[in-house]
RNA sequence: GCCCGCGUGGUGGAAUGGUAGACACAGAGGACUUAAAAUCCUCAGGCUUUAGCCGUGCGAGUUCGAGUCUCGCCGCGGGCACCA
């Protein structure tokens, strides 16, 4: 081979790894004598959308760098891959193009595996599974039954997006501007009986345990803490006037009892029992409640909807002044799921309440004011941080001047001692609703019996499999709704308890359930129970989990709940309570969007390969200029997805891997550029030539050899540090510099061979095929994948002389070279003797001289 | 609307509170070549030129010293419980 050819090299080494079983993780039962530590690295598994995406390449390359590095530092490594295969897109595809979600999904998986294999990831493919495999979801059903037995699951009512035209439940993403995406009908919020996991029982635990997650990003822990949302407040009851029977009290919860003297109304949710009672007796109330329930269920939709209230005519007495009566409104912005579904409004110190008071002409009363300055409470609410000290003008308890926090505590104590309610701690976290009215998910293994009620399936009947057809007729996905619901031969069954005719639950599970325990299943993917305790005990926890920041809250929080629930039900050891020891959240790969507009002004999107770039402007083949929207998240509908398969075919896997790791820090988004891939490819060819064209006759040269070996040890040190701290871009920049050093070095053949072999090893986690090839050319023993990682010699890292910048008043004016170990006084003397300093001082004495050894000198004049 | 991030040359980006722009891309100039490709070498933040001034989204502040810390804005991105 006369030049670098990825097409020749890559398949060869992939076969060599496979033949040597390099990446097959051992079984725990075979490791009794192994003194190697274990290492479990996992990237969030993909949804089988059909083709891999350059973002997948980036994500899995990062994991692969870690996996290969850990292998070469003497670990037993588990690095598996699977597919998060249930979910809506498969059903949508079946709806749009016919076919069956199962066929669509498995065909996509085949394609994606075929696209991933050429990338040379060090994965243990023998452990692969998809969550839609009956073998997997059957064990998930077993878990559900175990959770049910331990009271970790229950049923209650909850609201869903209801499309009144299609008569179906919609996902949030199927609601566009409050309307159903297919029917265009205004969506309403409707209650259904659904299954829930009792995650809220673990609110405190999940919150407290965040402190133990030392290797998680602080921002993720903060987001989870805010999501769980512990608050201290006062729960108390207003007594009512003119209310229907059994409603002589309205319980409210407030985090601001210190503003009780500024209350001007009480608001209740349209789903509050009192609202429902009134709704039943009044067409007017019913009309308002229907109006209030319009729109989607997301918190965002509810927050952004115009605030509306309905005066019920009912009044409540203020707890501290029974002559003072407040109106009771039904309001569309109050959630039944949080607190008691009822609040009191304090327009003086809350923007939303202020808007509401303005709209319905309610009094706005100030309870506290800033320490200094004037405010107009009628014009705008005064909402300072709770930690800020303010002056109370209508004081409930405590000092006149105190912080909001202090005032809340004082008010709670005061109210308690006066028999008005009690202080309570509440959490924002709600129970996890897992029922989905859809086909392509894990069936919930229960049966509804007219006599016995809700009956769990017997474990020996698992898996309850999804039907593929209906007595030989393909299932029809062209009509909205859940096909399981209209599938009599699947739905009708015998009650597992009494044997009488009964009906299966037709709801399936939220796909978050599938992804909440897959990481445990990888430790024993074919066990006949959800986990094999011996394997789980050995391989858990995941030492390094890698995935997108978009999963910071839900997926990770649900997984943390599941690992606890699995421990309670005997499927995981106590030590796996927190399943992910370290978490890394990587950024997205973005690409410019190229668009023109059609006659109606609607955007038309063009593929990157259709566009020629000149002077920062883009043109189509016919010469028309395109509008360039920079750095957008890759999305099929915008035609800005870069297909990695093309890159791999053109340049090879190592180039693709090298490119996605270079330049951008892994946690940040990266912009895909074609020129970047080209440059990466050129560099790899240069590195290959270093090994292939090494001059075997070059004589040794003591000075040059030492200089090069020093560079080598520094590179080993820096690259290793980069790999260990997810600074892959830094490692690569360092490898560029080291490559330059090797290339320019006049060292002898032996030193150059040593340095180049180290270069191959340092590159091996990123460009493993090239590294193997170089290793072979340079006479390395066996596979570089098996070679122990090089260790830097500390003695070679220290320079004898350092360059110190000299600042005058914080601005760099000169620099001096001094021995690294020179003491401060000597350095100061040298600095002050420098002509630039003498000139600046102009005979005066410096006010101050700061010497930071090895860093800087600052002379203050 | 609420929660969490991010913002540095033409571009991607580097920088334990200590020389802002490492390392690359694109660019310019040169070498080699009949020519091109490939490769190699040199230059390169901006404005002025013996030297200096301005520069890390904007405005304040802390500090001997701020891209980095604090406060207030602006812009962009992620999440908001049925997208995964």
C-alpha cells in the first residue's frame, strides 16, 4: 500500500477484533479469579428512526473512546448497544404509508446496525436487544407485576389531550396551537383512569440523593432539584359562605403565608371537586369550565393561555378577620395536581395574580415594600427575591424589616399557634402516569373482570404479546385510536382469577418505562427473570453514562426511581440504587438550513449537496440564492441532516470519528462542515505517512532524541488527561501538536519509532483502525487494542526554564526567562531590572510587586 | 410564562482569576511541478506603525490582575411531565 487507504484498512482490523473477541464482555460467573476492575460504559440507546445520524456517530464515538481507553488500562469492559424501539413514529409511519410498526421497526434496526458496524465501535454486539423484543418487554411486564405487589403502582384519574373529532388521545407533540394535528379540532383536556408509578413517595429521597452524585453535571442536578421542587408552606382552610353542602371549607396551600394580609381572591382549578359540583348544577359554570379546559395539557400551554376566571358567587372568610370576605373564582391556570388545587391570590406580589386582579377589578393590596425607594403597587407587582430584606407594611408575624424567607417562617409559626392551618413540606414532583392509549408499546399485564375487578396477569402467562394481525387480517392503522381497543380476539380473555370472560387492559406503557431499566438488562440480556442478580451485582453501576442534555430530567429521574423500585422488588442489589456513577451530557450536531420560498412565501428546504457556497452566500445549481439559517438542530423535515454513511464511504470511519471529536468540546453543540471532514482525512493520511515512511537509517542524536522523547511524554500526559476528563477536543489538539513535533524532529530512527508508536497508541481510542495499522508497521506486538496504555515519565514533563510575562498595572509589557525553581525575591529583582520596567517606573518606586511563581509578575505603579 | 445552559478572530475553538486567540478550518504568499493535484514552508484579531491603542454579546461592579467571579440587560439553545 503506497498511501493511506481507509477502505483497505478498516474492514481488515474490524475482522481482527471480532476474531479475537476483543470487545465481548465476560460473564461475571467466569470472572471469579479476575483481579481486573470492571468498567461499564453506556451511551443512551437510540430510537430506530431508520438511519443513523451524525449525532449518533459523535455520541457513540465518545463512548467508544472511553471503552477502548479503559480496556487498555486493564479493565473488564462492558460496552453494549440496543434500541429504544417502541414509540409513536412506528405507528405514524404505519398510518401514513401502511405496513406494520413491527416490520418498520425491525427493518430500521437492521439498517442502523449495518450503518454502525463499519464505524468500528468496540461494542459487545452479542448483548444487543430492542425494547420491542417480547423477551424484553415480557420481563418488563414481570417487573410491573412485582411493582404492583409492592404498591408501587396504582390507578387514578388524570387529564389527557382529547381530540373530539378523531375521538382519540393525542400526545403533546400532536397538539399544535391548541389543535389536533390531523383533525385540526380544538383540543380539550379530558380525564381518564390511568396507571401511575408512585415516584412521588420518593421525592425526598431522590432529592437528597442528588448530593451523592459527585460525577454528574451540576446543572443536571440543579434541574432535577427544581423539578422535584421541595417547598415549605402553609396549608390551611378558608371557611365558606353560600357554598354547596359538604363544601364548608376550601383547603389551600401557599408558599407565601406572609402575604396573607394581601389576599384578594381565592382561585380553584376547573377540576377541583367544588368546581365539578357547581358545574353539575349550572350551565353557565359548565360552559366556563369547558372553556377553561380548552387547549393542551402541557404546563407551557396552561401558563401561556390567557388567564380566565369565573366568579362562583361563593365567598370565603379571611382567617384573621372573619368580617373580611374574599370571592372564589374558578381559574384556568390552577392545576389540580399541585398542592390542593386551590390558592389564594395576592396581586401585590405576584405577576399572574396582578394580571388577574386587573382583569376582574379586584383590590391590589401591598403587604411589603422595598427598604428604599417608592413603588406603585397598582401599576406593577413588587416581587423581590425571597432572600432580599423588605419592610412589611401589613405584617403577619416577625420583624417589620425581614427577608421573605424569614417572614414565611414567622408566618407559618404564627398561623400554627393561632390554629390556622399547619406548616407542610410539599413537592412539585407528580406521580408518573404510564398508561398510553396506543398500540406500539409494552402491554400493561392486567385484566378487567366484571366480578374480580382489576386482576394482575399470572406471571406464567407472560409475555402478553402484541397481536400482529386480527385472525389473519392485518391490523388497520389507518384509523385514529388504539387498534388494541378494537381487537376482540386479543382483548377478550378469561379472568386469571375466576376464569369468567374478561377484558385485557388495552393501554400500553409509556416508552420511558422501557428506557428506565434497559441498562440493567444489558448485564444479562437473556436472563429468564428481569435481571440476573450475580451479573447485575458485578456490572452495575454504569460507570460512565453518556447522552443528551434533553434527558436531564425525565429519563434520568425515572431511571433513578426504577433502580430503587427494582431494588425493593429484589431485582437489583442495594448498591445499584443510584444506577449511573458518572454522567456526561454531550451537545448536538447542527448544520445550516438552506431555504428558498415558494410562490405562497412558504419555506422550501434544500439539501446541503444541492448548494454551492461562495463568499458566505449559497447558490442553487440554477443560480438562485438561498437563505442560510446557521447552526440549526438537524431535522429530517428541514433537509439539513448530514448522512454519516456518505462520509464513511468517502473518507472512512476513522475520519468521521476524528472529525466529530475534534474542535468542539463534547458538551457543546458542533456544526458539521464538509471542509472539516476533508481536513481530518488529510491529517490522518499525514499520520499514516509518518509511520509508513519512517527513515530506518537515521542515526541517533542525543539532543534531538531527548527533545522528541520529552515531547512524547508531555503528549502522553496531556492526551491521557483529556480522555479522562472528556476533553477529547483538547486531546486531539495535543495530538496535532505532537504530530507536528514528530514530523519536524531531526531525531534518530529509534527515537522516532518510539514516538510514532506512542502516537499510534494515543490515537487508538479515536482512530482505532489507523492505529492498528501503524502499530503493525512499526512492529508493535499483537493488537494495539490489547497493548497497555502508555504512562508518562514525570521527570520528562518538567521544563528547566520558564518564560514569565511581566505586567505593569495588569498589562503585559515584557517577559523574562528564569529557572523554574527560582525564588520569588530573585524573580522580583530580575523583573525590576528589566528595561521596560525601568522605563515605565521612570525613577519611581513601585507601589506593589506581585510574583506568582511559574506564572506571572505584576508591577503596580 | 417557569427552570437550566451558552455567547471569544472570517469559521470551529484554547485559556487551575495570571501572556486572550493554543490547535485546526477557510484565506494570502512562496517552494516543488510543463501544468494541476498532492505535499512542504511562511503570514495572518482589528486600528495605527521605531511604539502604541482597542478588543472575549451589552452595561456596571469586585480584584494588583476578569473570557473566567457578582449584579442587571440582550440574543440563542435545551426542558416543561403523552417526542424520544
